[in-house]
C-alpha cells in the first residue's frame, strides 16, 4: 500500500490483536497510534477490560512461530522471563472423549506463558517502536469519514474514557481490534453502512480458574493436563505450568455444569471430570488465590462485506471472529491475521480491507468450523448439525480412540489443533489406516460415570 507523507494509522484496542496490528502498521505508516480505554499496567497483570486474561490461555505452535516472525527473539525473551516450554505430547497429558492419549514425541513445541505476560511483553516491544504510540484511558467514540461517507478520515475520542467525545485523531487507516464488543458497526450504521451478517452459536460455557504453587515433581514432571468434555459429562479443564513456578487450572462446564470457585467445590468438580488427573493435581498443590469466573454465552463470527465498509476501515481479531476460548485459537489466529495484514499492505493497492478479509477467510473458516463442530457434540447446544459436521465428529471420536494406543495419531491431531496442519491431513492414507486399525483392534476404556447435567456442584 502506498502511503503519503505524514501518513497516520490508528488502532482501536491495545490487546494482543491490536498490538500485533500496530507492529505491522509501523512498517508502512509514518505514525501509528493505538487507543485503549483501559489502563496499561507496568507489570504483567490482567487488565480490568480483559477479564478472560485471568484464565488459562494456549499459544499454539503456529501462533508462536508467527509472533517470532513479527518479533524475532520473542520466544527466547519469554523463556528468559520464566515461562516453561515443552513438547506438546511427551510433556503433556491429554484425555479426549474419555481416551487417554499415548505419550510420544510430537515435535510440536509449546510456550507456556500466561496471557498477561505475553500481552505485557508485546506491549513493551511495540512501545519501543519509534513511530508507534499507545494511549491508555482513551476510548474510541466514533469513526469520522469524508463528506461523501466513502472513506475514514479520523477517529473521535474521549481522553477520559467516557462516552462523550473530547478529541479526534486524523487517520488514513483504522484497524478495529476492540474485540467482540466492538462498537464501530453501531457508528457506521448511521453513515449508511450495513451491519455484517453474524453467525452465532449459543454455548453457555462457564469458566472457573484458580492458581497454585508448582513443584517440579508434581504429575511426574509433566507440564500440563488437558481433559476434554464428553456429551454425557459436559465438563473438562486445563492445567498449565506457568512462569513464577505456578499452575493455572481452568475448569469449564457447559449449561448447568458450572464449576464452583470455592476450594472444595473446585476440587470436587475437577475430580468429576472425564479423567481424575486435574483433581489429583489440585490435591497436592498449594492454592495462591481465590479464583475467578468467566462466562461465554455465545461465540460469534461476523461476515464483513468490504462493499459495506468505508475505505480505510479494517476489522481485526475478535472483532471478526470470537471463538470458544476453551480451544485456544484466539491469540494464534490474531498473529496469523497480522502476517496477512503485512502481506496486504505490501501490495500496491488501496483495497487493503478487501484483500485482508478475503485472504484471512480460509484461516477463519478452519478455526471456526473446528470449534463449532466440537461444541455441537454436546446434544443440548442448539445449532445446525450438518451431515459434514456429524461425519467429522464421528471420525474425530475414532481419532481420539486411536490416539490412546498410537502416538502418531495423537501427533497428527495435535498438529491440526496447533494450526500447523489442515484438518484434511487427518484423512491422509497413513493416518486413516492407523485410525481404522486402532479402532478395529483396541478395546474402549472405561468411561466416567455420567453426571446429570441439570445438577450444580456449587
């Protein structure tokens, strides 16, 4: 994209998506300003406006590679800040569909940093760029366009983070990384622009998270546990080793299976999950906080049509697609979008929004379909269970069963959920043969006793 002298780009939101967008924009604009309604702490702590940051987050291997491409040395920096790392299969315990995966060496390396640490470090790196400024306690109020309402020309602001505009910034380009609660479509509608069509899935998911002291000998030195829910027991959880010798343990339940926050209820819920590992870990770990809750009533994908957007406006990250966070796709998809945005800005074209949305669509399609199909396994979630979705879920159940005895099948699935391989790779002749053979020769493990889903533990 050709930019003029004194060109200026503005980013709405200083979360991970906004920071990554600012990093790329800094290569093409004379000035980049990031506006954030929240305060920006000097230490790696969760911000008030990012409540989901207090829960377990996974940075996939592909997401980490994308961050490394944008910020060379990022991995070593975060390791130096104390984040653990390890192989996603040999150093982890995975239980899916009630099947405990066989251990193996996958070559999929995971970086186990907390969301606040990742965001804090990225913010420091972006702040170090000479042409980028991040302004905290500054709320975006509205988009300003030219008289014909064809192109953005600025952003109205409230420097006191209120709802009344008291300032404005000129902008040649605006990237909206304000997330699923983005207000920009409400601002654009009075200007004659249609709201995007939305796909929604009501999942009624509830999180509860507590942190614990970590001892190197716990769970035989493994770095994490992931226990997936099953249709007859719609609850599970994730434990991850983190910086500062801590565990973060997030439990999740659909519908009425909402995990309690109190220590006893939290431990009981963990023990009742489709594998006892989380409960076993909690029984030996020292708690260091009282826990926090987060609810996700729906997942949302907005299908933006570039023809219904002003020139110079780009939706980004969760503004486009807000996934079920239990699958750990959000940070990694934002990183991949940043690489796509970089490619689009390199082109000698002013149709950046069109090019960006079209190029990002296949990645979003893959991640959205994977997460929605997984959620639709729960019989009480309302949604369109297409023949393809039913067939996919039936095959994935067999993949998990095969992974209990064949580590190579587990590796193949781990590469898919780490965004290193396409879902179709699970249908390659080699993997398909292994899945079929394992399902013909293995015996199903004892599944956990279903608990009525209309009974709360808290």
